[in-house]
């Protein structure tokens, strides 16, 4: 059981969210960028200076870039297919509602712990940037009864939903991850989709072990990890497809272009997962 004080963990989660958003900003500045997030630098704020510290302790650039590109592709595909509800779980520094060309009749919810979304929203508003569709913030703990809060804020369980969970399952035990998938399944109508990155155990990876120790010391321990995402989807109706970075680099995921090897060469323990509920 995680005994980290709630206030410490909340601050640490916000800090790591800013770092991964800063990674997207840094990638956007490259002429060969795999992902272009022009609002990431604004969204992450001054805490981005800690990115190099995370990298020095085993963090990778590849994951936030790869999952960002996959999530973009799924969002645009779902919307083109008629989905009009998107729920971003553990949204943090996500900027998709602001930067993707989304229809104005799309309903978008961002769900996160207290204090995770306000700074980002204020920075984007100060820049004069507005989302392409209505965005509703839901403040709650995803380890609790979060679906009640989501329903209270207008989510309609009878309509298809795209669920996006970037960088979330590292902080949920396998039991908590299964509980979360079960909860969103109960609010998923046929035609719903899921997209997210899910870690798998890597006991012999010294770089990963260093990152885990670093995150533990920060007060935001990595506690997640399953051999395959199928383990979290207890409802067999879900059609789950998952790829490792080596698969993405080899072009085996039809949703996105091949991942550059510079983003895939050192990161082999994350499942880039998408699923459909027919």
C-alpha cells in the first residue's frame, strides 16, 4: 500500500506531469518532430526545468511522444467515426482539446487530482488560447468513486466514449488498474474506445530500476505493471491491441507512422494500448 502523504503525492504527480509535457515541448522544437504540441511549453510552465533531472535518473523522452501521437490518432479517428464524448483520465498537461481540430459539439472531460489542471488552464487562457470544444474539469481521485463525479458533470453512459489515459497506470497497482478499467467499462456504450500506455514489469532493467527509485524518493512511486494489458480488461467484449516501442519502430501499428529509433531504442517496457468495445 502506498503510504505517501496525499499532499506530497499530489505535488509530485503535478511535477512529473509537467516534465512529460516539457518532453513534448522539446520534441516539438525539432525539425523532424514525431509529435507537434505547440502549446506544451506554455502548459508545463517553469517546472519544465526538472526534465533533465528526470532523464538523468532513467526517464525517457520516447514514451510521452509515442503515446501522444497514438492518442492524437485515436482521438481524430474516434471523432471522425461519430464519437462525441472524450474523457481524459489523469489529464495533467494534456493539450489535445486546444490543439486538435475537433468539432464544437464534442464534449470533453479532463479528470485529475485537485490542483492538477488549474495552472495549465490559466497559462493557456493567458496566452489567449481557447479549446475547440467545451472542456469540463472533474476533480477527483481515480482510485475512488470517480465515475460518480464524472456522471455528475454530465457524462452520458449511453453514448460512446473515447477514454484517454496517458501516463496513468504507472501510479496504479494492477488491482487499481483493473478496478479503473471495470469502472469505465460500466460507462462505455458500444463503439467506445480506450487509448493509453501501460507499463510491464522490467526487473532486470537497471535504467528502469533507477527511475523507479527516483520516483519513489520523489513521493510518487511507480507501482503499476502487468505482463499484458489484456489482464486489466476483464470484460472479454473489449478488443485490445497493444504494441511495444519496437513494434511502433517497425511500423507494426497501422494507426501511426513508424516511431523514430531515437525515441524507441532504450524504452521497451511499455505497452501502447488501444481497445474497442464493439
